[in-house]
């Protein structure tokens, strides 16, 4: 389908092509000096002491969990309103995910009160997810962790460039994980990063990302060592230099990407703030967020259910939307786990993600907002019997 306003568009240019060709011409295309440069640059961006590049965000989460010695018998408290990979990473390590609810329909991040309620003597860590790049309540989370001697893992897949009280997300807890999947603020097609200030976690991540080998292929090719040992049974979670080269260029673009998204998000918030039927979460946080996505929640005064609303935007206006997320606790592998998550269950049925990306124009944002207003207005006119309010008479702007 030809969208009038797609959900997302890549922010790529000639520099990415050039960077990839340079790596191809160098003839070293797997993990090497570009990967190391990407790691240095990412550590500088976040202020983390260590950044370890890996093949994707899921691998970064898995290594974060393993770096904290989490395993069978342990519990990790995690939101259900997230991408399944957040929770899967706990499962990979043989530990048990324990779901906590989110705070409210204005703040879709994990609720510190519910986290505190879910702690048992088996709890080893809290895994938060900075939804959309909007910071979780990190003061409260860190205080709960301190009181109960728990580790904190931050799923910061959505959060490059996002902060909380001046500190980069992903660096507040013990370890953070980023994703560079194709729709993220920084993309390398597939890619991820572990960030931490803990040398042991960083060393372990470096070891495990490459089969537990003591020496990397790059070092061997450079003549630094001829022999290696396998210290631990690891994985192939390496990033390659082709992708790392994309990441370095994408880091250069991040500043303009964040500024653009913030100004577009501000227009959305301004127009939709007082619209009856729609709640626009995180209203006070757009200036410190990466604004990875623009979520809205259809509240009890909305005349349509979420799927009808999405259909009207799509068919009537050519606007692509999405959902973030289906509840993880409803997926087959997790259904048997206890989950009393009323706010999450409301949001998974009522959240709708609107288009937001660097090359989106102000006019497109206004068009999307106007479409939403028209749909709601037409329904209320129809409801009150006002002439001309028939929904299906709505035309493209
Ligand atoms: C919140 C969250 N966590 C983890 C991931 C996993 O990242 P990846 O797709 O790079 O494995 C994603 C990505 O899509 C995500 O959105």
C-alpha cells in the first residue's frame, strides 16, 4: 500500500553508502577496527565506561543477564508491556520472569510500586524498559534495588540520546542494552550494544559474544596471537565492521534526529493534548526522550475501539499506525505465569502508535492530528444526530 504518511522512514544518506564501501574495500568485513570505533563512540555518547557491540539488542540483553550471574532459581521483575525479547532474555538464562504492571496510561513504564510488591527472596534483578525512549522512574527503581540488594538491567533499545536527570539511559543501573534494528533511532540493520561501568560485566560480554574465545579473529589476523583457549561456552553474538560503519555514521546523525523528533512530537502533543477521547502519554518528557515512537492511548471517552480507529486512519487517510505492544504475558510460553496487570491489560488494547520519523514534515503531523480529530468529531456528530457527521463521508485533507 502507498501510504500518505508511513509509520517510519529510514534516515540514511550518501555517508552510509560511502562508509559501507570503505569497509568492503578494506577487505576486513567482520568484527574489527570499525567495531572498536563504534564502541568508543557509543561509550562517549552515553558516558558509560564500557560499550560492547553485539549482533542485536536481544544478544545485548542476554549478555546483560549473564553478566549479573542470573540463572536457574532466580527471578527477574520485568514489564509485560515490552517487546518479547526483553522477557526472552531472562528465559534464555534459565531464570523466571515476574511481570510487573506499568504506572498509568500517562506513563507506560514499569510501576515502582508494583515492582516492590513483586519482590520475593528469589528476586535477583529488576529489568526496566524505557518505553519509547521515555525514562522509567529511575530514582524509585534504584532505591528499591538498593534496599533489596537487587541488580538493575535497563532495556534501552528505544533510548539512544535519551536521559534522566542528565544521565544517559542505559547507564543508571548495572548494565544497559541497546538495539540498532532497522526502525530504531540509530540503525545498523541488525546490531546491539551492552553498556556498563562494571569491568567484570564488560569483560564477560566481550568473552561470551565470541564463543568464549580468549583472542578474537581480528587479533589473530593482525598477528597478535596464534593460539586461543575457550574460557567459557559462549555464543556468536559479534557485530561486523560493515554494520559498525553504519553505526558510526548514524551516531553523527543522532543529534539532528533527536532535535527533529522532539519538535515533531511537540506539535503532536500541542494539537492532541486537549482532545477528548485521546490520552497522549509522557507529555512532560519529550525534551529528554529519544522519541523513538509516538504512542497515544484511546481512553474511555473515545467512540471507537483501537482496531477500528487504526482501520479508519489507514483506509480513510492513508496513515500507517502500529501497536506497542501486545502483552508478553499473553504469549504462549508465558501464559502459565502469574500476572495481575490491569493497567497493562488496558493499554495493550487501547494503545496506538502514530507516525514519527526524521523526514516527516510538520504538515504531515498536522494531517495525522486533523484526521484523528475528524474521526472523533464525526462520531460525536453522528451520536448527537448532527447532519454531515457520517463517518464514511470523511475525505482526505
Ligand atoms: C524494547 C526492545 N527490547 C529489545 C529489542 C530487541 O532488539 P533486537 O531486535 O535488536 O534484537 C527490541 C527491538 O526490536 C525492543 O524494542
